[in-house]
């Protein structure tokens, strides 16, 4: 009976390790901003961005809760991905933990709103993930963090 208990325990550890690996197949640290990516998608368009890709676009800054963030405006990002901002009806962001926020275009297609990838003095905070929304003056839940996808609804 004791051998069976030990065997079940070892098997459980192996299975838990396999599950952890499948959720993070490359074994990467989820907070590692050098390998993180953001997908901008909608209809037949899907484009993946790394931080370096975003840094190559015109940079903007925005302030939320007295913290300055650096990133790219949502208008610039969706245009670069191949969307016409005039045809966009809404935008939905998806975080790595499954949290989503739906935005009306009047909320996010303005110069003050950015998708942040850094702070002027360094990296985003660890709990921000690699990318976050920054809507100055908006309530906290609209400033979604740990973003992995931006879905454009036309």
C-alpha cells in the first residue's frame, strides 16, 4: 500500500509539471518583456507585435495615477496593423489572465490613450505585464494590464 501511495504521489508531480510546461511551452517567464508579444486582430487581419516592433512606431506618453507611461497611440497601432480607424466600431483588449475590456472608439482613438510598453525611466511594473492600456483620467479597470491581444471590431 505504501508503494502505491508513493507511486501516486510521483505520478501527480509529473503530471503537474507537464501541465505547467504546456501553459508556458517555451518555459519563459511570463513577465519577460523581451519575448512577449501582442496580437492585433480583426476579420482577416492578424499582426503580431513585439516590444521592439512597437518601439519602432512613433512614441507617445500618457499619465495614469501620477505615473508616466511610454507607448504607441491606439490609432497608430491599428493603422499600422492594416485597419482604417474610420471603419472601427469598437476595440476589445484581452489580458493573459482572461480579463477583457471593450472600448468604444471615442474612448481609445484619441491621442491621449496609448498601449504602453515602458515607462520613460525604465520597464513597466511586473504586475503590468509586457503591455498595458493607459487611459488618463479613466477608472482603473479601463487601464487593463498584461495585454496579449487587441481585437478590432469593424
